[in-house]
C-alpha cells in the first residue's frame, strides 16, 4: 500500500537552536546529526536530532522567530490536555520499545532536574509527560502491541464527529493506490484545497514548474562538510 510508514522528521521553530540541541542531547540523549543553513530559506538554520536512522526531531531558527510572542493556549498548549490554535502542535510523543525503557527515560529526565508526570497507563500505551524548552509539551510512550481499532474506536465519539458508517469503513480500510505509468502532473491551483503560504505569483510559478526543473533549481545535495 502507498502510505507513509513513519515520521521522518518533525520540524519545530526555535529562537535559540543551541539550547534546544543541548536539551535534546542531555535530557533525552539524542545525537546531533545535522546543523546547516536551511536549503532555500535565507538566514535560517536547520538542526536534526536523531531518534533513529529514519526518524529525527528538527529545529528551525530564523531571526524573526524571537520577535513572535509565545502565548500559552494559542501558540502552545502548555500541557498534554491544553488547547492551541488549529494546525499547531499540541504535543509530541516519542517512542521507546519496552516499559523498562520508559522507566529508564523517566529516571534519565528526572536526573537532569526536569519534572516528569507518570507513567500513566492508557491501555493502548504507557506514557510519561514533561516540559521541553520554549513551551514544548513532550511525551515518551511505549506500546506492547499494535492499537486494535475494534477496541479503541468509540462509537459515541464516532457519532459526535459526524462520521457515518460508510465513512468509518473507508477510514478503517484506506483504498489502495496503484501508481500510474505516467507521473501525475500538478493540478490547477484550487482555492478550496489547502495550500502553503507563499506570495501568489511565486506559488503559481512553483506549482506550474515541471518536477525535473524544480528539482534542478532548488535541490542542494552536497553536505556543508565534504
């Protein structure tokens, strides 16, 4: 089936990339594997902290970020049950393989002077919760088995979400996708669809550009340290 199979990287804005790198390195034990000028973004730095060989937490620092006021309940949730604006990150949960690993992470984080809530048992997973820098709400979780929709899809919530039986069946069994022999071109820009925020003329030009031309113009594959 054609679908994503994990999170390659989660990009988080920061006004101080050094302190975020230090926190994720010392408190969580993550290795810094990349720190470079962000491709195609003037004045931005990009840093990657390794979770595993295919999954990273990435930070983006730009001068203008420090001038944006963080507002708990708007830009940040503040805790795992808090609110934030639609489309923002409410919290992020990192995975460990076993319950013993979860307890080890609890003890590691506390040993760095960071308060930890948990473990809390959710049935589908066990979790600990704690605060990161710049208002981040962080979680570490572990599951002993895959989540079973037969037990964890609540009919009451399905109804409250206005999901009918046909939609639920489709959500539980996504339609397969067979890649056509020829590449699918970008469709015309439809204002009813979601779009990235660029100047309209720039966005139109980018989305009208053939894929090969776009790759030639914007790709940067040489590492900063050969």
